[in-house]
C-alpha cells in the first residue's frame, strides 16, 4: 500500500468518535491532531509521486563535489514554488543510493522492537521558490506495538489497529531548511587559505562545495513535533529515528528527476483500501472530501527507461553485459567497465541525465604500471 493511501485511510477512520476517545485514553490524541493536519495538507495541496527503482537510479547519480552538482540542482529545483510528496521503497533507496546516509538513531544490532525498520519513505517538499524550501519525511515502519496490553485495557480491536497503524506511519521529528541565498560566513579565498596546502584544485572545489551545502541546508525541529504532546508511551520523541542527513539530498535529486525528459509518469487513483456501496455517503471532515475522485487524489508512478542490465548490475556486478566492442580502426579497446550515470545542471540551465552504461570489451585485461 502506498503511504498516500494509508494517510487517507487513517484520516477517515481517525474522524470517528470512538477512535478519538481511544487516542485520548492512551495519551496520543494531540499527536494525532497534529499528524492528521500534516496528512490532510499533503493529500490536498501536494503533487503525489511514487518512484520506481528505475527512477531512483538517475536520482542517485547526483554529484555533491562540485558547484553544478547538488548546489546547482538545488538552486534550479527550488526556483519556483511547488509542493511535492515523493514516496519510494526503502529497500530500493538503499540499493540505488548507498552513498547517502539514511541513519537510524542506533545501529541494527542495538535497536529494540520500538525502533523498527523503515519499509517505505515519503519525502514532503514544500518549495517556497527563490531558492528556499522545507523538506520533511513521513515514513512507514515496522516495529512492536503492545496490542495485547491495549486490548486488556478495554480498547476494541478496531481502535488498537488504528493506533498501531498511526504510530507506524509517522512524520520525522526534524526537517531540513534549504536557503540557497543564505550568506556564507567566509569567502572562497578565506576558505581556501584554511585548507591543507597539498590539495589539488578538484579537491579544493569539492571541499568548498561541501561547505556551502553545510551552510545552506540545516536541520531543525519540525512544526508538527513542536506542536505535539508526546505523552503516550508509543515511540516517544527521544526514541524517534533521526534520518534526515541523507534524505534531503535524495529529495532534491528526486525533484530534479521530475524535470528530466524521458521520465514516464502514470497516474493512479489513490483510493481507500475498503469497499463502499454505491449509495454510501461521502464523509466530509473539516470541509475536506476524503473519498473524492482521482483528479484530486492521484499518485503518479515515475519510471525511467533503463536497460535491465544496468538495474541488475547495481546489485550483481558480475552480471554486467558488455556493449558491442569498437570496430577495427576506431580506437583502442579497453577492459569492460561500468560508467556511472551523471545527473547535472547543464550550462543552458536544463537538468540533464547521462544514463549509466558499460564500456569496453569483456575478458580484456589492463596493465597497471607502477612507478617507484
């Protein structure tokens, strides 16, 4: 189930009086009120997308070591106001973007049942325009919920299931603020003077780019968290996973993929996972129709036309399939090697993606010359 579908289902069931009484009983009512406000805003005001693994491949190929990499693309995708909600499978994200940090608060061997494992990740991007935006996540996790205890306290199975689904689908406690116009504390010349003297020009520019990222992307506690009373015993504030260190880069990259030529977006209606009779009344909560049609509530599935050999090679490097070797007289053959894709901001102001590919001949060995 898409995160968008689960948010929609929670909003409908969370409006029931017995559910709200159950939330108050376990100390989670204020938390639900704030979370529901965010869910409703995302579903009503944001464009909804889900990324297939093929669409995550170009997003993973964003460079962070030069000015036209992450910084240039961030400035480009945040130039005009837009609201995006992009979700994807966590396993696809880890396969395609191993260079980014999607940190948990604790390493896997030290996690308790309350931490759980993220299964799907949604990125909420509120692009304000003129180089500014706010990035937050809504993740669906699997972890232990004490259902038996709640049943023993008099809650119905419907109420227990709602609470379990609610706490497993939660916004991040932090959000990233992006301001591409934020003034830097030091100039390029001052920054270079403090670097080691033996760095190459490329290494210096990479350090300068990273410094600008640190200055123009910073984290703070989200409004949802600030307005929430974490009185309940279900994943309290101090137990939340802090994983915004890498997701903001992935979010910027995924927003850039939406501007690429050649991306396929297939809209699919976001519907409640239940059957309603033809004569059933549509529930209206706070002026929002929760069962309206696909025109308002549709999620676009984003794919890219990448060859199967490229997708396989990301998991199994030994399965690489070579391209045709160069014809005789058209240059020297090289050993088969994988050439990474490249997502970048071109000089004409357009975001371009050079697809990954294989180059060279299988079985051809190279000679490495070692000079003392």
